[in-house]
C-alpha cells in the first residue's frame, strides 16, 4: 500500500527511470521526469515530499536541481536522495550539500528500493505526526508500517517518544531518545530482549506519544544494533525450523524495510535475480 508521500524521480536514462518508477510505485505517489528542467516544472506544479535524482544529467545536474528548488519557498520543503558514482560522492559531493542521502551507482534495484523506502517511511511518519489528534498521539496499524520500518524511521528522524505496540492482547513499550532505543518492556522482559520479541510481529497496532519519556536505560545496543541482532536471531530460528512461518514473514518485512545486512537465506537467493543499474 502506497504512502501519501509525493516522490519526484529524475533520471535521463529511460531504463533506470522506468525500473525505479515501477519498483517505487507501491511505496509512494511517484512522478517521473526525464531531466532536471522537466523535474523543475513538475515540482513547481506539484511540490514533492521527496526528490530522488541522478547527479550527472545533461544541462542542470541533480545538485543544481536541489539548490534551485530549495531557493523557492513553494518548493523548498522536501527531502532529497542523489544517485551518483563513488568518485562523485567522494570528490564532488559533501555532507554540506542539500541531499539527505546518496545512492552509490551502480546499485542493485532491490537495494536502492529498500534504501529509498527508509526515507519514504520517515517522511510518512512525519506527515502522520503533523496530522495527529489533539492529544498528540499518532496511531496506526502495523500493516501500514511494520515494527522494523517504524524503528528505522524514528532513528532516521532522531525522534524522542514512546512507541507502544499491541498485538492479540500483548503490549510492548519502547522509549526512544534522539532516535536511539533507551528502554523497552514486554511483559516480564526488559531491554534488548523485549525489543527482540516484537520484531517477529506481523500484525497489530502502534501508538507514538512524542511526549512519552523515561529516565530508565535498559537496552545495551543502539537502534540499528537491536534490529541487526534481532533479525539475526530470527534468521537463526528459521534455519533451525523452530518458527519457520512467522520468521519468514518477518524476514520479508525486513527486506522491505531495508535492515542492511540482515537478509534471510531466501532473501539471498532473490538477490541473485536482482537487476544491477548504472548510468
């Protein structure tokens, strides 16, 4: 199900543009442009939430496109991902540039989709927070955004909040400070073990209370470490045949969410059939 995130995709290579557009269509409202001039016109007509653009294009390049859009008040409020070669990222682009993230070319289509999805999820979460009810609590279903996506989005956005997860009468509270998990409880479980328990959930609901705080610090790993270790444990249990059905569902969710390096065995087989894209 696509988020209500408007994504403007720009690349002068028709094959790259078409394959990325098809891969991202289920994740956001995608508009494609064949060059920076075309993208500028489309952005003015309908300002995007996220711009994904190739760096090297004839005429105006991706960085210049970002700079032009940022100077216009009507189009200034967006996130940006630039697709560029390693040498361009190392030598011509820098953290001071306007892009929020970089995709190093050449890249596999599935890897690029997962990376861009992380940014889409973060933007979707921020939009949900802006339209939260008067109590300031964001509510949603884990079918909209799974546990892994939620945690990665909160980490990327450096959010401080209480994330409450409920599923079939079970409840877990996870407290974040600047995007890092500090404390978690799930029944009698506390800290890292509580987080590992809920990563397997494929259904249920979530609430985000941005006023929710705690002084307790019970987790040993940072947010990304918790996700990586939790997914490793799930992958291990799947190989041992203990929870194959549930673990397979979580592994699929992890692949969609983009938890780097934690692919399951089935995920590795899929990677062999992936498409390598370049300029």
